[in-house]
C-alpha cells in the first residue's frame, strides 16, 4: 500500500487514489513478480481500473526466473457480487480470474460473474471466511504467496483474521486530510490495544521524498 503522511490511501471523495511516484509503481510490480496470485477488493478494482497483471516483460522474466507462471492468478473479493462484469480486468484475458464472494450474492450476480471469471467461489454466509478461502486457493490454484493490494476494508479483514505476514508500505510526502478518507485498514478494526495486529519494522529505505518500509508480523506470546 501507498499512503500519505497522514495515513490516507485516497481522498475523502476517493477521486484521488493513485499518488505514488514512479519508484512506488516499480516497487508494486516487483512485489507482483514474487507472488503466485494478486488479490484486490472489487471496489478498488473498479475505481483504479487495474487488471492485476504482472506488468512489463522484465517483470514477467523475473517471475520465470523464480519458477513462477509468467502471469499471476488474479483474485477479486466481492461480498455481494456487485462487481461490474464490464470492468477493465475482465477485458484482459492473460491469466485466470477468481472471484471470492459469500452466500449473499444474488443468483443474477452469480450468473453474470460466472460468464467473465474462471471461477466464482462462495466462502462464507455473510462474511468471507478468509482462512478457508486461502486454504482453497492453495489447494485448488497452488497459491503459496499471495499479494493483497487493498482496499482498506479487505486489508482490515485480513489483519483481523491474522493472515498478514508482511506489510509493504510506501509513505508519500502528501497530506489529504478528511475524517472519512480511507486508510490502509478500514472496516471493523480492533476494539482494544491488546487485540491489535502486531508488526515490527524490518526494512526501511528512502527514494527521494518517499519512504519504503516493510513490517513483518510479530507472533503473539503463547
């Protein structure tokens, strides 16, 4: 994720959601080159117009050197299946697309998404059971390393399920403000400090005006 110095990943009206530098974009594709699959929430996919692909040929070569498929699996999360089948990602047919959803999806939405995705998987009744979903991705699609690119509600669900091993966070020299502007982890959050997801800073580098950080998960004491 890239965030402003005040912790926002978009403006309050979500009109601005991409603000990192060329170095940050390069870092994004470098991370995609390490993952079997890239996952994103439906709203982020639609607003950003992303196709979740591996990018230029040099990044695909990096994947092949790591003995990964040239093109990564693409995973979209949509709790009610309201994803637009005309979204840009469905026009890019370079690799399979999997949609994770819940039993809340209507028959109409299920049918229309089944026509554009390689598989639509129901992973829970009201909320997605991400532990079960990730086990299924590993078993069915051989996903060993999964890169999640947000948005905030999806990230929050993964933090609460204790499924995040690393956080790659770019801090950009901008201030958006706005009490309703999204952050890297929106959603329900943790009710108490003792419940908070705990990480430690394991990498820090500066590229011009941006800071590139990596936080690794700290195991809870037994």
